[in-house]
């Protein structure tokens, strides 16, 4: 029975090798065990021979399964290697066609090296790989100046090859369709702002530049991003099994199926990013409807038709608008996968398509991981497209809310391709959500807006791709869907009821009742001109609140040269997810008709546009310049309460030429401290006996080629009304006429007052600082900014 013993030993080894994943040895041992056991089968009693025969069959079947699995894996490996060869070849051809010879040569060489390393048992694959290698080698040799003639290799003259690209300076362009209304390059201060805010959630996302178009997408082994295993949400973590690549999910992965994205294929899962998924949906619909690639244009690598392609090496680059500029995000293609065998991220219902999952991954990387606190579509759509964000709150009960005007604007502009729109619910009681089919604090994509038979309707999509509205004009509504309306909208509620894809019609009255806000992102191509400024506002500059004094707020001068519209977008840069999760910075932009000069008091003059302070990163205000309108404005950045340094971008879009520049304070600065105390607390001029006792500041203006300009700010206790008077004590040149006899800061004000003195000739000037009433004691600070160096001292 030695054959039986050997068969038993071979079977034991086969199981051990099988469990250890040593396929070749396991197959050999299973087959050996089967052969030896079959040889001794006749030696067993008849009743045992059937059992032995079954065991032989079991060993042979297991060996066959393992061998088939190995052959299939080898086949898939060789096919994947061939995919990589084709990818390299396509990238090389595209670089070659673009006359980027250095890049093309590198890619052709890599294609040859990879093709040579492919070990394929399938003759068809061998032939295809060989043909590919020969094509790549021939073209590489041509580029290097090597020609083959009659078996002889002839080396031609070495021609210098231009570098692929040069690293360009940061540019202000937001869109190739817009003219930059000012200097194209950034100042050193602006570059520092952009560098500082490139560090977002512990990753560096640099501004996207021309050199990034030559990004390398091929590697010896599949690419892995250091930071790509993003933090999972708690729901994901409970179901998570592993990270998986597209080629492990399907045999023929693609970035986009049929070169067109489809909004109806997008499905959100358990990542709480409904606003982002809704943004993807409206962007995808826009691409198909208007044939303009606003979403697929941001994904790399691409083919020669500028369509994003699947990369078998696993690396992708995404261009997102973040913190004032377009920035570069690198990811790999590993996606979170569940124990139940499904993706734990948003995906396309086209199983071979991965643009949805990879765009989401890029955005989640910026946001610190899949443990995402939620956002709004203004922010998400701006990041994806760079389109201008506007928040339109639905305030049906407010007298100044024009619901009809908002509806008409969205309907007409959506049809023209001027806007992308989503709409979001607020808090809803559970019973209301159950009754209506709506989800509380949830974003919906606006797919269409129609006025049909006098009825105002909107077509929405739930990013979940299921759960629909149950009220008026839903597929369940039998009262409102007339034959005429069905025909006009090409909609059959009975057919729609058969499958819940999350898409539904809803009337505008129900929108006004159950939804909170429209998020609109406007096409920059509506404008012809743009300009942006990136700045920092230090926490220590100026008072914490600007209720009395906005003179130290960042200010800008806007000069509009013609008639038309100017839209101003203020964007605060965010670098930490905690700031995004619990945003306590309330910002706005104030617009004054002040001839482009600095403004010191919040309500003098009255703001032309008194911005509302909001805690969104984006704030938009609009100026319409028509007949009789001012053409010079002062723009003031404001916060509700300044607690820390903020970085921000101010970007203007206009239909006519304009200039935008920062109002820099005068270069020379002096600060003096003093106090009103006892005798020196003399009060205003109404009190003639005590007024002369007030503290005085003597300011000496030196001789200069041009007259000096001086701004004096007096700061004191807010409970006092304070003021400044100025008079000329003496001029260095007696022949020069004094610029004034007496100037004052005007009405006395609480805690803060300003006096501007222009065109001062050389000489001495006396400034008297006072409270309105005598006997009001306390400290004060006198600050002076001037266009030339001055000297000053306090006299009591």
C-alpha cells in the first residue's frame, strides 16, 4: 500500500500548498495524489471503491480549478500589460503630434521596454505586443535621427530637441475667454499668499501651471499616492474591507463610456457629499446639452481628442479651483470597497466607468478624507468649474423677496447655458420628510426649469438616485398631469412610477414651501474682462469690529470704463477641515460711491451696497453701471469680528473695461499717545475758557518737491464724542498761501474720528484734540499717515 501512503502524503501537501497560495505545487500534488489513488483503487473492497473514485475526481477537479485560475490571472496580467503598452503608445503619439519630442521619445522607449517584458502565452497577445514594440522602436529611432537602410544603421545629424515646456509664472487668467484687466503676473506678496494657502488639510496643492501639462502618468509598478488612503467616514469604516483598483472590478475599465458623461448614471452612496454629487450631475448635463467640456476638461491624462482616458498605471491628475486659483491634485485609483462587495464611494451605474469615483476622490483628498462634514453646491461647483457662485435664499414671506423674478431668471439663464443650479432643503420634521419624500438638509440637482401651460415646474434629481418627491406633479400625482402637460414635457408619470431613479418634477410653489436656498453658479463667459487680487488681512490690523472704523480694513479702488455689469467675488481661503466644518469667519464686501478714495466711517458716506456678513467662503455682489451711474467705487473687505489672519481673493468680472487696485495707505506712519486729564480735558470749542487747555500736536512738514498729504486718526474711549481741529502755525515760505485757515474732522464721533489734510506746504501745523464735553478724562492715540516724512510732538 505504498502508493496509498504516497497518495495520502501528496494530498496532505496539496492542501497545505493550496492554503499557502502556492498554485503550481498544489496542482502537482493534487494530480499526483489522484494518480496514485486511482492506481490502488481496485485493491479496496467494492463498497469503498466508489468513495476512492469520488476522491480522485475531487483532487483532479481542484487541480483543474487552480490551473484555470492561474491561467486566467496570467492572461489578465498580460492583457493589463498590453493595456499599459497601448496607453504609453497613445501618450507618445499625442506628444509626438504636439511636437514634444523629448516627451515622445521617453514614452516610446518606455513602451518598448514594457512590451519586451510582457510574458504572454496567448499567441494573439504576443503578436499584438510585438507589433506595438516594433512601431514604438521605429519611431523612437526616427526621433533620435537613426534610419535603417538595407540592413545598415545610418546615424543622422543630432538635432536639438526643444524642452517640453517652461515653468511659467503664476497667471491671473480665470478663463481663456476673458481678458485680464491689468497686470498678468502676480506680485511677490500675492505669490506668498498663494503659497501659504497651498497647504490644505496637511497636503500641498500648488497652483496649476503650464508645466503640469507634461505630468508623468506611467510607472514601473502601479502608482500609489502617499496620501491616497483617505480617512473613511464612520459608516464606511464599519463596512470597509479593502482598497480596490478599477481593473479588479471589471475587465475593461474606462474613464468615460462613449466619451460622454451622463448625469443620470451618477449615484451617491454613504459619503455625505450630496452637494458635490448634485454638482457633478448638473455639470454632466451641461456638457451633454451644450457640448462644452466643463467637467471632463479637469481630468488628466487625456487622449489627443482631449477626452480623459483610463490609465492602467493608476495615476490621475485633477484640476480644481481652490483658494483663489486652479490647483493640481494628484490621486491614485484605489477606491474603498465593502465586505459585501460594493464600492463605498459615489460611482457611475455604468459599471466600467470611473470618472465619478475618481473626481470624488480628488475632492475628498482636498477636504481631508471621506469623513466629509458636508458642503454646499456653490463651493463644490466653483471648485469643479470655476463658475461664479451666488447664494439665493428662498424667503417666501419677506417683502423684498421676488419669487417670480428669481424663477424667471433661473429658467431663462438655464436654457442659455449661463448658469448651473442646485436647490437645497433645510431642516424638515421627520413626519414632513416621510410625507413629502424629501430629505432634510439635502441638495438636489436642477436638471430643467419649464413654464408649461402657465405652470412653473422644475425637474430635480436626488443624488442618491432614489427617493422622490411625493407631492404635486410627482409621478404619483393623478390630478395635475393633464394630457397636454404630459405632451409638452414628454413625460409619462405611469412609466416613471415603474422605476425610482431619484428624478422628479415639482412645482415652484412647493419649492418655495419646502426648500431653503438656490445655489447658482454663473458662467464666466457672460463677461469679457476679469482681474483678481490675492491678499492677506492680518489679525492685528485695525479693530476687532468695524462698527466705528473701517479705515484700516483692506480697501480697493474700482474704475469702470463704460456701461455694463461688474460682479465682485470675495473668496476667503480655507486650509483646515475644522474651519470648513465650523466656519466662524463672517465676511462681506462693502461698496461705496466715494470716487475710489479710502473710506473711514462705515456709514459716511452710506454704502452703495451694504454687504451681508455670511460664513460662506464666497460672497458675491453685483454693480450695474448705466447712464448717470458713478464710474469710480471704493470696495471694502469687512468681517463681523476679526479674530485671526485671513487670506482672501477679490476677483472682478465685467462686461466693459475696468481697473481694480488696492488702496495702499500713505507710506509714512507716526503714532503718539496722550490723555485728557484734569485741566487738559477742556472739551470742544463751545467751551471757550477751557478749550485752549486741550492737548495739542505740532506737526512739522519738511520742504519737498511736491506738497504733502496727511491723514490723522484720533482714537479714544468709545463713550466720549471726540474731534480734531487743525490750524496753520507757520509756513517756511512766507510767499506761499496757506492751504486753510482752520480745518476740523467735522461732527464729533464716538471713539474714532479722521481728519484728511491735502497739499500741505512745508511748515508747522497745530492739531487740537478734544472731547465734546469738558472734564471727560481718558487716554487717546493719535496716528498719522503721510506721503512724506513728518515730525510731530504733543504739547499739553
